[in-house]
């Protein structure tokens, strides 16, 4: 399982997250009588999900401000910058959270959502995140948002491709993962390009923006 996922381009952190989700599902299956407990593959003597420790280095506040004020050289750089600062401004939302927002999540001056990584936990353990939509966030949604505006349509158009004929035969969950992974990679590529063009030498990623939000929240 772990070798297959890593060879598919997933980070050790992603492998750990999905392995823990699978472990939870299997335990619930055993409890409900749908799975054979004697075949349970997890445990100290069997498979234990990896626990990757990251060295988290946030963006310097000056670096984030320079990125916000930068003038992108091309549409892809503007797109990448918009998603990066949206992650930062929206309580450190990750790319999966943002790409899965639907118009129904927007009510008046707020957007409400649950983090994707907690959606396999018990309902009682899921915390709703509420973000105030100021003029800057609305401007990003206007620039990057979906032209489809039904309540069940996604706010951003990346997920419009879920029903692309090229994905025929691919499970819906795998389609979502691939679209999120590919878009995140694209954002990271072009935000790094923009950062270098304005003299920022740090390696900039969407994860770093999310961690910077948490770090700034803790220090203020």
C-alpha cells in the first residue's frame, strides 16, 4: 500500500493521512460486522501508518506582503498567487478545502466549510470553519471563480473536469485526488516562479502559506 502510493507521487504525509482513514473505516467495518477482524492489517506487528515529521518554516511576513503586492507576469502566476493568498486569508484552508467549496457554502458575507481531512471523522468531531468574505477575497473569487453558479456547483472551476470523458472508468474519489494534486502542483510551480521574479529566495508552497497562517495566529 505505502510503496504503491509513494510511487504514484503521493507524499509520506498523504500516505499517512489516507492509511489512517482506511484504518478507521476497517475498524468501523469490524464493529458493524462487515469486515473480518482476523484479517485486520494494522498493528505493531503488522502495518503502522507512517508519521512524517516536517520542519515547518513559515513565510516571513514581509515575504507574504511582497507576494500580495507583486504584479504577476502572466495569468498562471496571477492564478497561483490568488490561490496562495486565499489559503492564507481563509484560515489556512488547504487546496482540497478550497477546490471543494460550493456556492451553497457562501451565505451573505461568509463562507462555511469543514476541512476535507476531517470528513471521515465522527460528525461531532467535525468543526465548521467560518471565513468572512472581505473585498479582497471576493475579488479573487470573481477572478478565478466558476461561471456556473448553481448551489451545487463548485466555486472554482477545477472540479468541472470531474466528468471529463478522459476519466471514464476512474472512481470519483480518484478523479478528485488527481485534480487536486495536479492543481496544487501547478500553483506551487507558478508561485515559485513569481517569488523568484521579485527576489524571494525561499521555497514557496501552498503548505507554507497554510503554516504561516497558523504561525501568525499563534504569535498574535
